[in-house]
C-alpha cells in the first residue's frame, strides 16, 4: 500500500491552482483526459532543454540518451503491467491507434468473410468502428454482448455468442460512459475455452486498477498515456509475443525495417516492426514520469481513495431532485453518468462551467449506450486521484442551482 496524502497530490498538479470563470477550477472530466503532475511537465521541458534528438538512429550523445530514455519507458510499462517481455510493449499514439493496429494487422490476415468478432454493447467508438471497417472490407460479422439496465454485461449471452466462426473478442475493462468494471478475467477465460484471443481496451482502467497481463492471460491490451496523468500522443499496445510475431507491420517507414531494396524489404523485430517513423518522443519518454508518479503513491491507495470518493459523490448526487443515474453496476470505477428529468445535459454542463466546474456532457463517444437508454446523452462526472469531497460538495451546490434555473 502506498501513502495517500491528498494535499501533497494536489500540490503536484499546477493547473489545479488556476481559476476558470473567476472560480477555482474543479475538474471532473478525467475520463476524457487527466491533468499532469509537475513531474511529467518538468520531464517534457527537460527533454527539449537537455535531450531533444531523434531516437534509434544516431550514434551521437543526444540521440543515445533520448533512445535510452524512450526504452526506459518500454521497460517501465513492461513492469507496470507485468508483461513477460519488453518487446511485447509497442509504443503507439494511444488506445485508438492500438486497437486499430489489431483490427488491421490481426484482422486483415486472420479474419475473413463470414467470421465473427465479438464486442460489447458498452464500447467506446474506438472499439467499434475499427471492427466495422474490417467487416466492411472482409465481409466478417460483428456480434455484440448485450447489457442490462444497470449497465452490466450479460455473461450468459456472451457465452452463447461463440461459434466456430468467432475469431476475436474485444471489449472494455471499464466503461467510459457508465463506469462499469467488467469481469475481465472470467470473460477472457471463456474466450480462451473457445481458443479465441481477447483484446482489452484499458483506457479507463489503467489509471485506477492494478494490471497483470500475464495473470489475466490477455492476448492484447491497449491504453493511453494522457488518461493516466501522462502526456498526450502516446499510448501502449501490449500483445503476446507469438501473436505479434505472426502479424504483419501496421505502417511502412523508418525504424520498422531491417533491409530495404527496391526488390524487397525485410522487417525489423518486435517491437520496432510496429513502430514506423518518428514517434512522439517526449511523450514516450515522459510516460515514465507518469508511471513513476502512480507507482510512488500506489494503485491500491489510489483505488481506495477514489472508491470512497465515488461512493460519496454517488450518495450526494442521489439527493438532486429528478436525477437518474445511467449505469448502476455493482462494480464501478470513477465514473458517474446521469440525467436530470426535463433538462438537457448540455445546459447543465454550461451552467456548471460558469461556476468553474468541468464535467462532460453528451454521448461520450458511446452512442450505442445512449441509444440503449433512449437518451441523447448524459452529464458525466469522472474522478481522478486529485479530486476531493469538498469539490463534490461544490458540484452538488452548483447542480442544485442549475436545476433550479433550468426547471
Ligand atoms: N476506449 C475508452 C473506453 C475510452 O474512454 C477512450 C477515450 O475516451 C478511448 C478508448 C480512446 O482513447 P484515445 O482517444 O486516447 O485513443
């Protein structure tokens, strides 16, 4: 267990000291992106002031220290998610790119006409659309795990979806629209009984829940740096070595090759085969500071703090007149989505913004979830480790005011 000192945590995030619309910023849009601690911000400045150089290419000093720092991140990620090999960690632009790599490089060669892909009813668009594009191209079929009115997946229905034609399963660990934590281990085991590989979208899990990809026995695992207190423009695709090795590269270009002639190109080994071109170097390097930051505090301590805050916020929000929670699963993480009778979510968001409170309103890139609940969107409060009960109290007061004005 780490040491959780909320005042110390808050002091690490410079942006929390600013005002918005004349009020202290209260930031509850952490599902979209988290703020960055000064350790990450300093790391980015330091990169440009002291290291700036392209990686994996130069023999000169700066290129070597940049390359070393980038590769430190790879090993850091490996240890953070307990991957077996460091070359199983592909540095990408983010979750979206990671999922697209699998849809493209696993999907195109190994999924054909009439084959089936299982996703769930609560996916973010980035875990729907790449598969639909594959289906359009190859004539394969999307099968969707249904979800109940609480926002929990129907595991019996999931089991029944498997057929001889099922080629991959891809679903989210935590729903960004509902906060549901899915029973990932159980679902992976079910897929493996059918010899089907599983991709987990961990965009909303990695910053809240300790991960061991070997214990989960997951085949592919995707997440973004910017949702875990790290820089934007960097993310991770983990894949089991054997699967990554049998996949073709994603893009052609520098770094991903071994030899190029006009007649033939041979490809580099893992992980570089999937890392064509110059990456977002400073973001890649400074993901290390984000992981260090999380690990210094400890994910167990972070989770305990956030779970307590989630319970408090849920209990206080329940007192708002006319509120209806969207997503009431037994196991939830850091996300509260709701609507208020007769009021459009957008109008609530605008009034809260005037009070310096940032929430998300809309469909949260999960339109099928909104369709299932027959609503245009929700107000979403998504928590991070730097949020407090005092901020929740200010949110509640703001919401009461907004509801009184809009009713
Ligand atoms: N999956 C989930 C569950 C998300 O919440 C998000 C972002 O909100 C994504 C995927 C896409 O992440 P990114 O935009 O960082 O690629």
